[in-house]
């Protein structure tokens, strides 16, 4: 069974390297040679590990994450053919015009995409994501800008991040361009996405209602679910044990035990658990560590070999040894 993106012949990369951590600090300081080398080594490790998809956003390190990536592409233009590149726009930080805000206006999206392409030193994005929901969205305006970007050859496909079913359906109802990606926070620690579709009692004696889950909706419409923060910031794979809840500690111990028995890494078990889901979730690993990128490589195999019992053992442990 293939990922939705693979079914669309966009990429077969089961993992994505997120580039938020590269480029230096969240400031306007120049990008150093050390930062360029660090990013270059990470890209090389990713490609060597079978990771050919890279995730950006125009705001990451105030644009420097894309700039450092672009410097590497300029120096090695042949790499572009090996990569699937996506970026996000729509978040605006506080400035002289107003507070921190979201902006899905046509003017802002067009300007953002031009900036993204310039910083990345590429001619087109494989995928553009709208970065979190904008309450002031005008879906007809978004549809118009999608069409313009597509016809200009600047963006090939479109997606969203952190959106629910209704928000996706609203956009989709105005455009023929399919929403093909939704990026959500998902991990063994962040499991509410698994429990959207459970039966719940609204009040005592009331009939039970079934809420259609976002995951099921995505499976029906061939939308690729991407997981950001899939390693839960090292909660289960790091060495620190202080301030862990009992459930977190037991989950961590189970992961370590499974990794040892299977002769693999803790990262591969954690990511493999997500990827074992029939949705074919695509984790976006945001690490800058070469070791952790390498350690994630075996996640594909672990997801294929993980049994139903092993998957549930991790799920139940993360919930404090109980099902919902």
C-alpha cells in the first residue's frame, strides 16, 4: 500500500527532513560558513538515508532556513532533480503594520511564493502549504491565487497545515486544485488525532454520536497526512528521565526494550509506530543532528514489521495503560 503522495507520483520518500532548525538564529545575522556546512551535511545524510523530501516555511529563522538551503542548491544544481521541496506561507510576525497574524490574501501569498523561490534558488515548489488556518480566509481569493501560481509554473501542488475537515472542505469547494497534504502535530505523545472518531456521550442518557475523524476523511480523499514533531522533541528517545509522567516513563522503557530486541534505534521505533497506521503517515523530522537523521532511516522497515500487538502496546502505554 502506497502513501497518497506516492499514488499521485509526487514522491516515494516515506520521511521528510524539516529545515526549521537550519540557517542560524531567529535574527537577521548573516549566515555563517559553519551553518552552510551543517545544512549541507544534513542534506547529504538525508539523501543517503533515502529521504528525498524537504519541508520549509517562509518564516523559519526569518527566511534564513530557506536561504541556507538555496545556497546549497546554487552550488549543486543537480540536487534539485533528486528532491521534492515544499514550503509554507501565511504566518506573519508582528511588524509596523500590526500584531502577529495569519494572512491568506492573494497579495500576501503571491509575494510570499516569489520570496520563497528566490531564497530556495529554485524555479518552482512541488507543494505549497497554507500555514495554519486564517479566520479571515476568503476561499474564492485562495482559489484564484492557486490557479495563478499553477498557471505560472511556480507551484505544482497545494496543501494545508493544522486544518480540520471543515476548513479543508471550504477551500476545496472553491477550487479544482486538490488539497493533497495536511500537516499536523502527531506523535506517541500527541495522539488526539487517533481519538477523534470515538463514540462519546454528550450527556447522561443521550444517544451516542459518531464524529467523522480527520484521518478517515483524509483517507477517503487521498490527502497525505504529514506529522510534525513526530519524535515529541526527544521525549522518548533522549536520555533525560526527570519530570516524566508514569505513562511517559513506561512508554520510554518499552521503546528502548523494543529497539534493543529488534536491533534498531529508538527513533525508528517511534517513527515506525506512526508510519504503521494505514493512513501511511509521513513524519517530518525536524532534527539538525546527523545521528538522529541516520537513526530514523530504519523507521520504514520497522513500520512494515510492526505487529498489531506491538502497535497497541505502545499506544496503550502512552495513554497510561488504558484504551480510550
